[in-house]
């Protein structure tokens, strides 16, 4: 061992005691790896700000990841919010043929779960919520929840019901229409049974020209029957819009109730 102050070149330095923190500066390799971190905010990595490159990447993303990407920066938001981009991501999991229509809010595209779709059922005489639940293999409560109905009697004041989709396979190669149902108070991607939508549209066009006249007939029926709007609408609908036939149907029902002692 050398004297105090002398250099002891022949012996290796002693290791530090256990638990002593490493105070040596970081290596150049670690520093360089930190500086080269890929980020859309890093101006030295221009590929993440190239719109063509971003489109190629975003086309592979599902809806939730596309929504997250739109929150990164302005450039990412402009690419991720493109109508064609969000529509493609919306239809991809269900293999839809196309989606027709423009939603009232861009947030519509951020959720493409099965609850976003519904079947449009045109109500016919004799239909009931329980019967439709059996027909479409869904739960009664699911129909009521989707249509914002408190009871089964809500069906009488409507012309159609939204039916939840129980089998996603019916969406394959189908065309859905983005519509808002005023009774259900929600916007959905509507699936129409084959040929039904054309019938509903033509019927709607015929009714639009006489909407005011229909309202006056409905008010007159309501006063004559002394019932609420929903009941008057029900009897008018089962009578194909004929107010005299509606009054006859209502009178027959009242007569039957008196005979069996219900009235």
C-alpha cells in the first residue's frame, strides 16, 4: 500500500459500498435514444405530419383508435375526421355495403357498436311489442328501451318501431340509412327489410301533402270519441285513415266492453 497522497497505480479501485447511487453521467447511446423519440410534435420526423402517410396508417384503425388519433394534433384531427375515413372505419367490422346519410353530429361515428343499428318495422294491425320480440328474437325491454317507451300501449301512437339487432350477420352486405326517430329521440343506422323502405317513402310523400288535414281529422276524432291523441291515432291507423271507419271500430269496442261489463 502506498503512502498518503501517493498514487497507487498497481491496484484496481475499490468498488463503491452497496446502496450507493450511481452518479456517473448517462452514456451517449441512452441520450441519443431519448432525443430520437418518435412524436408527431417532433419537427425532425416529418413522416408523422405527411397526410398521405397518415391516411395509410389510419385506414387500418378501428373507430376507438381513430377517435383517439383525432385528439393528438390539428393535422391528425383533419385526417382522422375525414368523412370517407370515419365511414370506412364505421362499416368495416360489420362488413356493411354502405351507409347512406349524414348524421346531425360528428360524434355519431365514434361508436359503431351493435346498439347503433336498428331494424325499421312498419306497424301493422295486430302487432304487439311481445309479438315483435318473438318475431325478431329480442327482449321486450330492449324494444321499449330503444324506442323510449314506458308501456306496451306506446305502440298505438306510432307508425313504426325500432327493433334491436340480435344477429349481426344480417348487416353483412347491407345498406343502412342514418335517420333520427322522433319518438325514440335517437339517431341510428337504420336497416330496412328488402323493398320496405321504398313503400315507406312513397307513403310518407303522400301523407306530407295532407298533413294539416290529417291533424284536423285527428282532432275531430279525439273530440268525438273523448279520448286522448294516442287512442284516436290508433283507431285512425287501423281504419286506413278513414275517420268514419275509425268511429265505427271505436263504437264496436265500446259496445263489446259494455256487454262484458268492462265499461
